[in-house]
C-alpha cells in the first residue's frame, strides 16, 4: 500500500540545510585565509573535542580508520603482535591491526548489545597480546568497567574504537576516555558527521599524544627529520572548520536520536519475531544505529515489506570479521564466534537520523506492525 511517505535510511540534507549559512560563512573564512593545513580551525576543533570528552589531548586525524591505525602505531603494534578485537564490527577495527603486520584475535560479541563479550576476553590473551581493541557499536559503550580491569590485570593497553559512539557515556563518562587511546570517526553518517572524511584520537597520556602528533606528519620532528615512519594522518582544515560549526548542534542531534529510539522502543514492544535493542543500565546510548534482531529467518521478508513501503534499512554487518575472506588467514580455527554469526543473519537497522518526522516514524512502525503482528 502506498502511503506517500518516503523514509530514506539516512538523509543529511535537512540537517545541513539548517546550518547552511553558518557552514558557508565558515568555508568562506577558510577560503580567504588560504591556510588549509593544521590551521586555526584545527586548533579550535581539538580544544573543543578535548573539553567535550574531558581528556588532556584530542588530536585531529584524517579518518576514523587512520585514527585507529595511528593509535596502534603509537603503541608499537607490529609483526606477530596479537590484538584482541570483537568479531562483529566494521572492518577497520581489525584491518588496521593486519596492516601493521599484527594478528587480530577475535572475541565473540553479546547479543544484548552486539559489543565484545568481556567474559570471553581472558581466554584469548596470550604472551603475544599487545592490546585490547574494543568497538562501541551502534552508539552504545561496551562493558568498559570490566574490560579496563582485564587490561590492568594483564598490563595490556585498551584502545577504544569510538567511530560509532561519539557522545556515548558510561556512568557520565565519555566513550574514548576509559582506555589508553580513544579513536573517533566523523564520517558523514556518524552522530557528529563531517563533510567528507575525518577522525580524532584522544588520550591523557603525554608520550602517546606527542608520538601521535609526530606520526600524523610522517613521523617528522623537526621538519624533514623523520623520527618514525608515520604518514599523512592530518585532519583537513576545512573539515575541522565545518565540524566546529556542526559541533554546536551535536547535543540536539543526539537528543533527537534518543527521542526517536524511545518512540520505536515503545511502539514496537511486544511485536513477534523481533528483539529490540536496549540501553544497558548505566549507559547513555546515542543511537548511531537502531538495530533490531529479526528471528526465525524472517529478515528477508521484513526487508521486502520495508522496501515495498519505501522505507530504507541497512544490514550492519552481513558477515563477521572472522569470516571475511581477507581476514581468514588470521583466524584461530578453534575460535568460533557464534553470536557474531547469528547477529549477522538477524540484524536490521532502521532509520533513526535526528530529522525523521513523526509521519516517517509512524510509517516505519505501521509497516512493521503489519508484518510482525
Ligand atoms: C566501528 C567503526 N570503526 C572504524 C570506522 C572507520 O572510520 P572512517 O570511515 O572514518 O575511516 C568506522 C566507520 O565507518 C566504524 O563504524
């Protein structure tokens, strides 16, 4: 049945329209300054981020992937070093380890929040383990209290992949501030989304911050004297400037996402064959994704109904990392990450972006109720 309401999975146009004049003014300032590399806007952005997150250092980076890569480089991860990673996350969480010659050691996830199962980390730690890399998936933090304890027990640093968790908190403390280094992405679909690629690392550690700043510019200090083999990991001045504009609105974006999630949670409660996501006690969920589980192999049917009703959806992620072709050589054959495999068959993310109208949300709810009553 055609309702005349279209619900794209994600739509940035409205969000951007509301800040168009501010953004264009900022772009015009940067254009006139002709200072495009590590200029004033980057300094302001880094100050904004350090204040918001509550860390001593925040360092703008070229992307979320590069933020993880440079964090691992700063911790000296290299050939045959093992890094504990969740098996259900975006590829970059583990590919960065492999790019440095390291070995990702996959740990299964909990179906309650799709984050790494902290109880299963200990059994994967060996003498070669050099870091625990945790991803906070879909806008909700993993069990950091327990994971930090494990890190301390074995004297292994914890790195947080906060690409999806900007603004998420556990007991009022920001994601990215629990481990040694927090790594953020400002890919346009994130809660704080830029106008292209960009990222950030945050840390309280003086030495790591200094090393990351040097690695960001080809390991160079002083100029043309290369202490490390780094890379060009600089955040772009234009991105930093436009992110400064967007940053002043991010709390409102997050509040709207939370409001949309609350509507879904109430309206979809009790529907057959699905499991709704939940905010774990003590967590502040920022709903970068609203991801339900569709049971009994009904996901295709639900997807078809959404499609027929002009509703966008996405499947994050259709294949766990330990089953990815390129990562198979690194997978311990004894390690079965069965929840991750089940999740990949059941997950379905619904539109949750801040500018969804009540008509659009209602259309999603009505469509799901029609098929899952
Ligand atoms: C969990 C996770 N890690 C890492 C990344 C990589 O970030 P970026 O796309 O900015 O390189 C993403 C985003 O796409 C992500 O969702």
